[in-house]
C-alpha cells in the first residue's frame, strides 16, 4: 500500500509539472530555433519597426542589416558607427548606441544620421550599450565599459558605469541610477510605467517605476540573474539573453529556456508581420523562434 501511494504521488507530481509547463503556452514544445544566416562576425542590437521588419548589427564589420518580413536579408547601413543596441522610436527613427565614438544616434528611414549625444559634461561616455525608448520619446541608455580594440583610449573618461535618461528633445542626458557594477540589457513595459535593467557585472536584474520626469523610483531586485539584451512579450514575460534565452515571468520566476547552439546569445526582439517570432542575435549567427505570444516592442 505504501509503494502504491508513492507511485500515485510521483505520477501526480509529473502531472502537476506538465500542467504548469503547458499553462504557459508560450510556444509549442517541438519548436526549435531556426538558423537564418551565419555570415557575420558578431551580431547584436535587433530592433523591430512597425511593419515587423528587424534591423540588427554586425558590430565588428560596422554594418546594420535588415531582415524583412518576407525573410530577405539586406544591408541597411554601412559605416554604422559600430552600432550595438538599437530601438525604434514612434516616428520610425532607429535609435542606436554607436560606440565607435561613444555616441547615441538617431537614424532615419533613409539612413540619415543625427547625433543625439556625443558626451556627458564634456567627457566621452564609456560606450553606450543598450537603449529603450519610452512611449513619449524619452530614451534610457546603459553605459558600461568594455574596452574596444578600435579605441585609442585605454581607460574610461567617466567614473562608474551608469544608467542615463535623455528627455525628448532635451539634451544633455541625466544620470538616473549609478549603482551598478556593469549595466547592460534594458527593456521597458509598453505603458511606460516600468523599466528593467540588467547588471551583468553583478548578476542581477532590477525593476523600477518610471516617473513622468524620467527619474526612476522603487528600485527592486527582479531576479538574481544578469543578462545581455532583453525583450518583453504581451504577458509581461521578460526574455533574457546570455547562454541561450531564459524566460522570466513578471514575478521574477524562471518559466522557460530556449537553447541556442552558439557560444553566446547577445540580444533579442519580437519580429515578423504578427510580431510573434523571436529574432535572436547569437555570436556569428541570427536565428528565429516561432512563439504563441506576441511582442510589444
């Protein structure tokens, strides 16, 4: 009788686990990441436009590529400032962390570049890394220091690695948090109320309330895990890049993981005509992954 009870408990546990996994419904269990291309040096910064086209960078080769909704790859911009993280604003401009000279760019649909930020109080930024544009056009920028082999300087001009905010049309940028080891990935909620910032140097990710003036409050540890790039889906789940993609629910609980057969998964966004396909930049390659939920980028 005791043995039968143990078996029943075991089967119940398996059943409970299966139900919990199935309830997420984020993607079909047999879905696998699809390799799109592997012709790059290091891919980064995927950003989706209103039509679902995805733009991403091949940073060492100084190019921004476009992957359209029909699956066609083309070069959007040569001499792209060695762009890293990117995000589209409401007007269709591509906001780019151009770390060739540690600047923040706005790139028009036709590829015209406008420099939004070139320094902070006369000092070069460490190297703008990732960016998120809130609904009113305000921009948040992470500024870690990663020594580049194409820089002449060998140390940062600024003390500390910080998070900055640039109000719409109101340069200069202001510091909104300076308590990081090395901030990296960033994403906000579509209502503009909350911001997530990963401190990859301290293996932590924080959640903030966003104030109307761009300042942040209620800094809370979201999960004891850092990451590179991030995105968010319509349910509020956060997709965190590093060794593959870890999916975390709004409570900060890990609910899934997507394996990517590459040394590093740098960044991610939702793309496609229905915004239901993850576009993943990973080392020398780019991948897609079909989802049952949509993104809100």
